[in-house]
C-alpha cells in the first residue's frame, strides 16, 4: 500500500465514522421530536452519539474482525509495518467518530 493509498483510506475511514455518528445522532434527535419522548432531542442526540461511537469505528474499518486478524497475523509473522498501518486506520476512524460526537455536543449545547 503506497502512502497515497494509505492516506486516502485514512481519510475515508475518518469521514465514514464521522458520518455514522453525526447522521445517526441527528436522526435520533428527529425521532425524539416526532415521538415527543423525554428527555428531549438535544439530550437524546448527546446520548446516542456516545452510544454509537464504537459502532461507527467498526463500520469504518469494515464491519468485521478481519482488521484485527490482519494485525495479529502481521505481528506474529514479524511484520510490524502492516500492523502499524492498520492500527493507524483504526485510530483515524476513532478520531472521526469522536469529532462527530464533539460536533453533536456543540450543536446540542450545554446541559
């Protein structure tokens, strides 16, 4: 994998995770308005963004256990570079999910 391919994949992972958190939280807030359930849309959005964060990372990295197996296989064979790249992609996905959560917190305002 060239640096350009790696960077492209890292950016995709970031924005996929960001989009999952942001989109799911916004739709959860809309559902809260439609159903008129407490505690209100802002609080529902905040709670949902926290709950969906780990799933956003899973979606961004492929939705399976394969990336973890790839890391394990690379390390056991003594190849640390592919494992490090995969870990960096997971970190990029986490940063995207966290950025989405922080944006939702900012939109929803203080408690």
